C-alpha cells in the first residue's frame, strides 16, 4: 500500500473513531501514530515523531493565551458581569417590540468580549433571560432560540478559544484574528436583531405582544446603569484598546484582562478556595486544549508525510471552481460535520486537510479563520448534536422544555448565520476593516 493510500485510510479511520465517541485527542494521536508507522515501517520512528510533535506543538509562547483567557472568562462569570450586562440591556430595549430578545443579543455581544466560550454564555443566559422573557409572555420556543443563537457570538467576538486554535494550527497571528472577528461578530448580532424586529412586527404574539406588562418595571437610574456596566466596559476597553492600539500582544491582553477581571471579582467573592478552584479548572481546560493541539500537530505532519495534503490540493486545483467554489464546499462540509461532532474537533480535523489548498490559492488566512469559526458555530444549533441545545436544556428550570423546542427556536437564526457567512465570502473586506 503506497503512502497516499495509507493517508486516505487514516483520515477515514479518524472520522470513524471520532464519530464513535473516542476521546478526540486520543483518536488524533492513535491514527497519526499508526499512519507514520505504516509509512515508515518503524515503531521507533513513529514514537519519536510523537515525541517531537508534542514538544514542538506546545513549546511556543503563543500558548500562554489559552490559560489567561480561560481564567479571565471564569472570573467574569464569577463576578456576575453577565447578570449586570443583561439587566442594563433589558433596561435599554424595554420599550421596543421584542426588546428583551434584542437585549439578550446585545448583552451576549458585550459579554462575548470577555468570555471566549459560547457554551458558557448559553448556560448563563438560559438562567437569566429565558425566565424573564417567558414572564413577559414570550413564546418558550423563541426565548430559548434567541439564547441559543446569541451564544454563537462568544466564540466569534474575541477573545475566542476557537480563533486561538485556528491561529495555532495555521501559524496565523492570534491578535490579528481577534481584531478581524469584531466586525463579523457585530454584523451577526445586527442580523439577529433585524430578524427579531421584523418578526416582532409580523407576529407580536411570539414576543409577548398580547400580554400587558409594566415597561418601567426594570427601569434603572443612571447611577445604577453606570455601576452595572462600568466593570465589563472597562474590561473590554482594556483588552481591545491595548490590542487595537498596538500596546499589548494577544498574550499580554489576556493577562491584563485576567488581572482586571480578578480585581472586579474580588468585590463579589473573597473566599480563597473559590479562586483555587478556578485555577484548577483553568488548568484542566488548558491541558485539554493543549492535548488537542498535540494530536492535531501530529495529524498534520502525518498528512504531509503521506502526501494527502498535496494530493487534495491538486484535486481542488483540477476542479477549477476557484476560491469561492472551494469555500462553499468547505463551509458545507463544516456545517455537515457540526451535526455530529464538537466545534474544536471539527477545526482540528478539517483545517489541516483544507488549509494547504487555500494557501495555494493565496487566500487570506485571517478571512478564512473567521469564516471557519462562524461555520463551525452553526453546528451548535443543528441536530442531532447541537451542543448549545443540550446545555440550554440542562440549565433550564422548565421541566417541559424539550431539546426539539430549542432546535425549532434556533432554526431561523441558524439560517441567518449561514447567510452572514455567505456575505463574508462575498465581501471579505468585513474582516479587514479594523486591520
């Protein structure tokens, strides 16, 4: 069996193992090890390849972004900034039809600038926003759908663990990816808001239009608004002001953000054991991410060794469909994979295969990174896997809420997200406005 055939079979084996539920990093390491072994015919060479890949993969200073941003996100949750942000957004949009839904999207957009994991945002706003929307007569399906969709903003609006993962795999500037994600993230949020406004006009019952409520019930004074919004606003300005102004690198921005979040968290919780638990959780998340990267690095090198990467590049070149056609196929594959496997696994599986093709086409890796992450996040809303749906179901206090209700509520937003991806493909300048 020649090297190329071994490489192709290794990819199929990897997909089967991941879909069957094997722990993803182990699947990457096992398949890559076997691929190198069969190509070289030596156990020692395969073992040394694993050791070298593990050393090279995570020895870079770049990986300091992972623990600092994870720790910052955990501190933001601890400090209660999510609740404060939602209360201010609720106050700001309370008189607009669909205002609570719009406020949820707005609060998520701001909250996303301090936490890089969509699942965390989904869990938090399920407890904050869904009961409030239902109390105001909103349809249960729409309430959970809005929360599920708004959680997509967290992995796109930086800081984002998925953007860090893409940057590491493709040797792309993480700081540049962060800055490039701001406009597409806000564009996606605006598209959600526009849909809510239109639907609230056409179908007001979906947004509590038939229920009389006191719009001044959640009214806040200027002093209260300032007190609630100041911490997260200052934190966002600290991170992005430093990044955009060239004062901080991505690592330094994360460290400064973590320090700022720690200061705000100390006003709410002063128990040392709580912070020790956060440090342990940060270490656990960081270790799992780095193990993924080790496996993905070995996988990438195995693909190069077998010639699969260059072979796939030649195939797409011969098709003659150009950059746009290749991107459409790429996005379709990612969305299809998102129905069954998690976001990080998709990036680790598909990017090493497809990135060399886009390199040969001289595609801007920053543009590609934003499209990749947005496409991956559609999988959070699609059955049967749809991680956001399961998180919302677990976090919800409603006993009659079904996962299918969440999928139905999120379906229009999944379509909108795909349309925004199409817009980014057609107008790549959206990812370069701030660069």
